């Protein structure tokens, strides 16, 4: 042992600064590259939505509002994405001249099938999310400057696609199967665990507030 | 500079340090932990829109009205229907699992033909019906060569079935034995009109003579609503409930008073009570009151104590309770819902007449029948007079001509009839089972035709047995049939066959029969279709007799042999002969009801000491003619002295891994005998020996 | 364990009239259908069978004919001073939400079963196997309750999802979700019982029947002397049932006993 150490110190002495750091630095840089650039690319698979839904046309040309499709049912549940049957109220036959609409009508409306929508913010089964609780009536009591659009998208829950002409890509975690934009618990707790919010509802960060 | 060991180590350390400054290790750890929470074989929630669709259970003898919860059309579960008189928002333990039974492993999914090697061959509906049509051609016009057994107790399908039998020239249409038949025969002997019903809602004294009214007797969910109403939480009850029977059934537990009486001793107890009531001044304008009085006079409390094991004090207490009550009702019945004595039913109904509880709001009520719609259908009276147990016994003894074709409609006689009829049924050359589940009878059949479940089909429910008011309900399919090849109603099968045999019943489809029935009932069809019940509180008929002569004659029946009396108990939670124990309901079986494949029979400490058996000991219960079942002993003080209690609906040899081979079939121990004076078979009195195995 | 009990404005609770329960099991079946419990092929192996709600048979211990029977449905007692919560090393189970229902978050649970050992009511069940349904049956599962895999502990939640839904319904209708009328939220077993033996409601709300019943002279709670402070009350006019419910010693008068733990405020 003594001998070996002495030998190393002898021969490596000249380039000890560079040669000592280079392999380390190489490893460091490489792993940083893998960690920040490559692994997110490998971890997520990008997918397209089955239907090229155009929010903008529906709003501007058809004059629809958000709640025409995304509404609360009488039992308190939230409709989320409209069903093919609801879409067929207008689209039983193509109403415009776009090829994409024709494709949608042929593929889904005529066959009575639901598109396999990828939900950007899909939560796992153990989460109960109440849309009714996260309303402007509740949150807007203090956040008086919020609009509905801000409530839904700017707080990080939904991508802001209300005015988009095509749905953004959906990226899915290959290990978990969750969407890349699925909110983590810390993101929910950003509001739920906020001390300011406790005055409004003393127990709003209890486990069963969100879990089932 | 070469690549030496040290630089590789440095490279790796650099890599490790670098990775600490990236999110990857933390994300991977998190992702892997999430991955372990979502195994692909654990089912995921399927979201959708809730809807609650009304229907009435065709599987559960309680005929509980239900709401089927569907999520975007997918059935999820059944719950009670708050708007319906057959539920009041509540549900029976059997009806509660009806959605899950859609996917029972025992369900028959398509027509099956027994192959020559004993296995099953799937055949098409066309082939199945052609085969049956051909066979029927050979029996047309014969009074004996066709027999049909129906397990439906409330549906108009019985009109179609009996009409078909009649137009084929036979009268051999039978219902599976039930309380309805016992009551109908007794009511006929008493000269009553319509159907006898018992109303407990508003009563201040309800005496159940054997009938397990809070569990398996009649429309029990409805009966239990009345029980609930009379007993506000934590307060002194507004009604006294008394149960007379050999074991502490669920009704006895819910009742204020349990009076132990030997199995099948209802007639003696009723006559004993009549004796005390008449002595206290009760009377009746019935034509045979004098004869009944003389008969009752023979049943002094001491005699009743000897015959039924009811103490004199208890008998006096019951009589006093009835006498003091403002609105009493007496409900007679078999302890396990079948094979009851007609004389006992008549004696029990006679008590209501003596108490003046006849055609009032509470008590015994002559409920009008709904008019039949299938012209050729046999009269209800004639159907009720057909004694299936006696017929099977006749076939077994070669006293009766053997049929060439036996069609069973949602009935499981091979399992449920008293004794063992498998050998008799096996000898019938061509057996057709219209069934939902692969039960014992279907297993023996030559041709099996699948039947949709109640929630998948059009059907109806008319006044369940013993119900105090006339009720009619129409069922429409709640969901699409889960097995597309099992979506033809037995009624449609029969109508089609009838047309081919030139025995036209006047209807093209069973749906048309139901439409005609709804019209005949006088109900608003739109309301019925929307799941509302038609209810009529009207009563019919004049003064019935007390059937004194028939009851007197019935006393000549031979007493059971055997050291111990057998008391069977029927719990809806354990299913019926046609459903067996549903998978979910298997969890209702208590620790001392089943151990692996052996079931427990229950006897009290004194009886066990007499028999020389101990807790957990394996025994064989033996009845006459070499009938025997194995069991384990459970010492329970819920059974009277000298009695062995055993549960019904265990010990299936067919069905699936949930029901098959669990316990023993207590019906194997029964022997039916035709009751003198009333002419209907009964099997509530069975003597058994307990042998150590 | 801090010892201090959190107080709640709403306290969901039950009053089960044991004189009205006939042991039919409708509640147990309704519970399984509501909460996605898988059936069991050998249900006689009681150590392995999962019943969030179980109906026990009680006996007065006397020989026939003086014998008497009662049936006792046992859901999770949602104790005010629970034994299961402080022993959980993974913060799976907590009593921290308005309403006082003890939560159970399955993905957090790693199956140590300390909570099962701690629970004096044996209300907790361990998934010894992955849940298995006959083919096609999994299509009938309720979307309201997540399906639990092998290796985690589960228990009755007073059908907590029904409260969530009732609150949402109230919100959409413009009503106060924390002031539900009686009956707007009931458990599946309460709803099913044909005898109406179970009354469910807010123990703190004088407008709810259960509030009154909890103070009935016939009311008692299971093993009350342990100081668990359960939110499930039982009623019986039969003294032996009330004595059995609390394992009274022969020399103790009914309803009078020395509490063993803290937190008792009977």
C-alpha cells in the first residue's frame, strides 16, 4: 500500500490538476446532461389527442361558452369532457367543411364511440377532486380579481387551451402512466396547506379532503 | 494520460455527484413508488354519469323494489327504491347483490345441448328451438307426456306457461312449492275469495306462527318496513311482535317474544289459542263456527303443551296479547317458507277471523286477484291444486305416467324438492331447463336455454304471497343483456313454440302479454313503465268458513319418527335454490355455520348431552329411508329442546366455486306426505337421528 | 400522541338499535357492493375474510329457554380518541377532517398492521391477497371508491365518498355544504337496512335524530371504558346487551364503570 501510493504520487504529479479533475468533470457534465436533458425525453412519451379539437372555432364562430360543454350536473358532479352524444347534438353531420371534422363524425359520431381523450391532468383513483368546491364562489371570495379562466388554468391545474386551435401534445410518464402535467400533492398543498386558507376552512388539508 | 482505475473511479464519482444536481434520481424514486401503487391486475375506477333506474327483484322471493345505479349505462349496484311500497328505500340481502350476479361464474351464457359423452355442446337458438319443437310434436295432445315446472311465483309468465301446457293437452303445470300454494289451498278450503293477504302496518300485535316474517316469508322487505315504523328508535315499541317456532330465527330475534314450539306444530298452537280466545268470548259468524269451537275445545293448554311443546303459561300469554290488542294479526307459515301444512295455514287464518281481523285495514285481507290475460291459461286455483311433491313421489313409485318432456322455468326442483328427486328426474327422457344459472336441474337437463336476469328483461311482479294489498309492477330492461346470446325471455321462447305447435296463445311476444296485463290490472301503463307500483287496497269476498272439517281431518297425519325433530331455517342472505349462495353473500355465513365443506347443525346443550355429542363434533343426521347428511355440531341455545336446527340453501352440487360443496342440502332429509283433509303435501315435520360420524 | 382531541363542528355518527337488528346481513352485502370489496371463495376462513361492516351474534349466556340473542353490526367506530392513528408509522390513517371520520389513504400504507393490533374493535382488515373478481364482475365496480391492492390495510369510512358527493350537490344547488339536512348523506348500510336499525347523522346537530339518540337512556358505546370515544352509539332496551357491550364486571352497575384510558367524556 505504501509503495503504491508513493508511485502514484510520483508519476501523476505533473498533470494532477487537470488529470485529476478531468474524469470527474466528464462524469459530472455527462450526468448533468443525462439528468436534465436526456432522461426527461426518455421518461415521457409524447402523444397526440385522437381528435384535433379546435376550442377557438367553437368559441368564436359558434359563439359557445365554456359552460356549454363543461358544466355541473344537478347531482354536483362535473361533466368534464363532453360525450360523443353531446357533441352529436351539433355534429350529427359535419357542420363545416373541414376534413378533420368529417373524420371525427365518421370515426366517432356515426359509430357512437367515445374518443380516447388523453386527460392532461388525470388524477389517480385514490384522489377525489371536487370541481364544485374549487369554484369562483369559493375561491373568489378572497381572490376577487380572478376570472374563471384564471381559476381553471393559471393556478396550475389545467393547461390554458380555451383559445387554442389545436390541442397541445400530451406527454405520458412511461413508468407511472400518468400525464406529465398531473399535479403532485405538493402542488395541491400549495393552496391547501397555506396558513391563510385555514381561517376559511380549518380542515382543508385533511387526508380525506382529497383522497378516496 | 491513460485511462487507469483511478480515473474511472473519478469519472463515476463525478457522475454520481452530477446526478445529485439533477432531478432524475428523485423523479425515478417517486415514479417507481407510484408504479408499485398501480398494478395492472388491480381494476381501475371507470367514471361516468350516475343514473338510478327502478325495477323489482325477480330473483329475491321478497320481491324487493330496487333502483339500479348505473354509471354511464354500466350497472354498478342495486339499492332500495324509496318511492315504492315493496321497498321504502330498503333492500333485502339477496336483492342487494343482483347486479353482481349478472357476472356470476354460474351464469348460462348461451343455449347448451347435452352431448352423448355427458359434456355440453354450444348450439344456436335456432337449432335449440327446432330440436325442442320436434320433441314437442311427439307429446302434443297427451295429458301426461308433458310437464312444466315454474319457479316464478309472481309473474304473468305463469299464464303463458300454463296456457301452453293446457293447449298442448296437458294439465301438468306446477309451481315450485311455496307459502303461496299453502295459503291458496287453505283459503280455498275456507271458501275465501281472492288471495289471502296479511297486513301488519298499523297493527299493535303481530303473531308469527312459524312464518319467518322478518326474514324469508312473503314480501319481507315490505313487512320489515311496517316493523320498523312500529318501533321508533330507542322508544317503547308501538307494536308487540311474537314469534312461535322451534328456533330463534331472525324474526324471533327481532320479536319481543319468542315462544318455542316444535317444528310443524302450528296447527296445534293455533287451535290452542282458538280454544282460549273462544273461552274468553271470541266468536265468528262463520257457518262452521260450532264445529270449529268443538275442534278447538280438544286443544286445552295441557294438550298443546304436549303436542307442540308450548308451555301453558306461554300459550295464555299469547292469547291474552291477541285479545287485548286493538288491531292484531296472526300470520301462519312454514318455518322455512315451503312444505307448510294447509291445515295450519287455515287454523292460523281462522284465528284472524275469531279476532275480527278480517278485511279490516290490519289483519287478514281477501286481496283481489288480477284478471288473467292469456285466455287458455289454467285458473290460479287449478295451478295451486297441482301438488308437485306428490307428483314427483308418484313418478318415483311408478304410480303416475312418466312424462316424455319436462320443462323447468327458472326452477330447481332437483335441489329443492323434499327428499331426493334426482333419480326420478333422470328417468325423464327429455329435460329442458330455462335457467339463469347452472343449477342442479340445469346440470341434469338435455337442453339448457339461458334466461336473462330480471334487470335485463321485461317482466312483471303481481302481489307477492301473503301481501296485504294488491300490487302490480312492471319491469323494463335496466341495461343491455351482458350475454347477448342469453337475451330471450322464457315467455317468448314458449310463445314461439306454442305458435309452431299450432297452439297459439294469442300473443306474438311476451312484451305484448305484459302490456295486456297492465291494461287488465287497470293501471296507468306510463306510470308502470316509469317504475311506479299500482296498489289497490280494496278487499273482496264475503264471510269465509273456518275450515273446521278439513283441519280436524288433518290431525290424522302420521307423526314423525326419529329421536329429534328437524327445524330448517331459510335465510334470504344464503340465496335461493335457483341462485345458491351469491359470491358476496358467502361472507354472511358465520363462523359456526360453515367450516370448509361441512356445515354446522345447531342444538342446545341439553339436547347435545342427550345425544352425547360435543361442540365441533362431526355427526350424521339420519332421517327415514336411508336419508342422511353430514354436519358438525354447534351448541346453541337458540334452539329448543329436542330439536336440531339446520340451514337451507347450502350443500349445492352444481353452481360455482363459491357455492358448490359448501355444507349439505337439508331438503334431502325431508319426506313429503299428503295431508289428510286438505290433500296437499307437507314436510314441516321431520324426525332425525343424530349419529356420530 | 398529544392526548388532546381535535374538536369538530360536525361529528358524523350512528345510532344502531340492536333491538331492531335481526341479523339478515343486508347491510354487509350493501357495504361490499358500495365499497368494491372482492368476494371470497372460502368465506369460512374468518381470519382472511374482509368485512368493513360485520354483524356479530351476541348471547346472554343463559341456557334455553332463558336464552336471548342480539345481533350487533360493527362498522369502524370512528373513535374520537382513536388507537389506530398514533401507531401508524406512515401517516396513512388520521382523524383530521371536519366530520370526524378516520381517513385511510391506501397508497401510503405498507401493511405493517400496527393499526389492526391497536384497534380494540377489530374493525380493520388486511389485504392478504390481491382482490379478485369473477370475469366481467370488475365492470360493476363503483367509481367512487378506489380498489385496494394486496398488502394494505382498509376499513369502513362511513362511505366518505357519499359525503363528498352530498357536499358537491349542495354546492351546486347553492346550499351550505357544511349544513346538510338530515338524510342528505347516509352510509350504504344505513340506507339498506330493511328494519331501519341504523340511524346516521351529525351527532353535534340537534336537528338530527342521532343527536337525540346518543343521549338516550338506552344508548351505550362499545368498550366505552377504554376511552376511545367512538362515534357509533348502540341502543338496546335489554340490560344484558348494554352490559355486554362494555364488558361489565358482575359487581358493576350498568352504565357505571371506571374508564381506563384518557379522553372519556361520556
